[in-house]
């Protein structure tokens, strides 16, 4: 079935602007999914601390649990789609969960208030909020990994259009992120949180409808590998497919509780990470020859280093958003930029700089000067650290009102984005190039697990900026500046130390790659 579909894709009527029409279906679906995801993400901490009056520390705990699970769940969703469901069914199921999750977020309940020095919160609304987060986590788990896999299946392995197809697809991700942080965040912060979350939900409905209407353009390439097995009864009269769906729905209730208890998430991440690392090391030293073992060891080192980068980068939706809200002068030509809208800078800079970086690496390669993978990773981490230097410098030169000029926050986002462009594009490529073929899937899972752990660590780091204050009281700008400067200065030194260490060992890592570039 899938082979037949691939043959059909060679016919001219199945193409648009030189690419399969299915690419544009995936492009629009992912664009709207990312629109809903980022629209919610950059509102989350602000919503918790301003509407429900959570402390910074509590807000970061919820953000960390959510971020960790939303990065970890695609490992499970991808495996279920590969082995049983197929990508199309997984995307439809995940998209449906996401629609319910985002609209659940739009139910605010009553705003928290302070009565006799105690914060009174709407507990019913908060439980709806937590369950909505669980729906989003599970939905992303089923949709996110599989929409990307579908794009890969639209092209033959040696199709020269494959790379440009993925470039178009990734452009959709950044368009969605940019539009979300401009419109959803502005609507939520200016007119009411429910409107921002609601717009994110509308975006997800558009994405799901786009995929449903465009399924025919996938030509059977995203179907289950064994449809008969999927229909077989597994528990009583329930088919294997229905057991997966009901199992995922039951899992929602587990995630619902986990997102409220961040210690459980940390414990699960720690145990899983140790188990995966131990299993990989056993595999390397028992089943691999010298070349394969050394390549895999290099990949493990690089994967572990990404935890540092993404933990710094993910400050954007946490401590950096509160920094923008509390200490930055956000007036621009008579208009006020909302705190979360600064998140639009990252996708904007990617649009502007990605072609330049692609040209730069090609140019340096022709001159024999292109940095190795480990050096690119080191450069990415150091640039993330330099972004925090910009925030510290800005905090040291406040205006008469004690506020920081927004140019310093713009510079921080610029440096974080250039760091991302050094590290991120080569990361997934490194997994496929350095892994032993029999464990590529496991290593891809380990890569996403590292991102999940980084999300949790990012929230833990953000707690160092938490300012203890009376319930409902305004944060003093001078006190906030001190807290942010102390943390961000430390983060620079951490990034510098890790980056320099990677640079020092890069010759060893390069030798261990045995010719892989």
C-alpha cells in the first residue's frame, strides 16, 4: 500500500510548486498546531502568577512539569504510531485531544483574590486547567513526532527535493510560533486570558480540519503497517486500536496528577534517564565494535550537552517572560509590547538568519574551515550564555523609572537564536549519522528525553529568580533586577564553562566520530 502510494507521488497531478501536495497539508497542520502550542506556552507563567496568584516558584514548577512531559510524550506517541496506529490515525487522535485541551484552558473560572492575607483560588477551575494541560501533553505526544514522519515518507530516500521539503515544513513551525506570540499572547494579556487560550484552540481546530480534508493527498503513506493486526480483538471485543485509544485516555488521568506534583515528574525523568544511559552503555560495550562504540559515545556526550543549552534557551517562556513583564520598558512608538510577545523574536530571527547560516556553513566547508559538530555545539552553548550577559548589562543601566531598555532583551533573543542555529540543525542529523542502525529509534528517544529533562531543569533554574512577597503584592523593580542579574550572571559562567570544555575535548570527539561530519 505504501509503495503504491510512493509511486503515485511521481504523477504530476499530485504535485504543487514542485513538491507533493501532502507536504502542504503537513505544513499547514503543523503551523496551526505550533500556533496553538506557542500561544499557550508564552501565556502560561503570566496567567498562573497574575490571574491565579501563584508564586513564581509554583508557576515555574507547573511550567517545568508541563514542558518535561510535553517533550517526553512524543517518544511514546511515535512508537505507538510506528508499530500499530500509523501516522495518520495518530495525528487525528492527537489533534482531537489538543482541541479539547486548548479550549479547556480558555475556562478561567474566578480570578484569585487575597482575603485576610490568604490567597483564595478557584480550585475547580484549576483542576480543569491541569486536566487541559494533560490533554495538550497527550495530544502533542501523538501529533508532533508523526506529522514530521509523514513529511519524510512523501519523498523517496534519494529524492533531491527531500531537504527543501523539510525546509518548507520547518518554515511552517516558525510561522505558527511567530503568529501565536504576536496574536494569542497580545489578546490574552490585553483583553483576557480566555481570549488568548481560545484563539490558540481555534488555531488547532483549523489545523485539524486542514489535515482531515487533506488526508487524500497522503496517498496511503501514513497508514498502519499491519491494518489487520490493528483490528484484531485484544481485550474482549475491543480491537488493538481501541485499546490504544482507551489506554491513552486512561493515561490522561495519570498525567493530570503528575503535572500537579513536580517531584514525581523529576523522579520519573531521573529514573528513566539513568535506565536509558545504563542500557546504552551496556549495548555499546557488549554489542558494538570499536568504531561504532566511539561514535555512539560521542553522540551520548553531545546529547548530554544539549541539556545545558535547552535549559538556558527555555528561560524564554519562564524567567525571561517575567523579566520582560516586570523590569523592561516595553513602550515602542507609543504602543506597549506585551511581555509574552517578545517570544516572537526567536522565530523572526530564524526567518532572517537561517539562510545566512546555511550559506555560511557551505562557504566555510568549501574553504575547509567548517567547524566540526562538537565545535558547533560549543558555539551554541556559549552564545546562549552571552544572551544572559546582555540582560545583566541592561539591568545595570536602568532608566529613571528603574526599567531596562528593551534592546537588551532583543539582543538576548538574537544571541539565543544564533546559538540555536549552531546547535539545533546538526543535532538530529548527528543522531542519524552517529547511531548504530539498530538503535537509531532509541537514540532519537534519548535525544527527546534530554530535551524533556532540560525543560524541567529550566524551570528549576527559573526558581532562583523567585521573589518572596506578601500575597498579591507588586514586585519591586529594584529587587527583581537584583534577582535576575544574580542568576543570569551565573548562567553565563555555566554556559562558558561547558562551552570551553566542549571546545577542549572537541579534537577527541572529532576523532571518535571516525570521519562522520
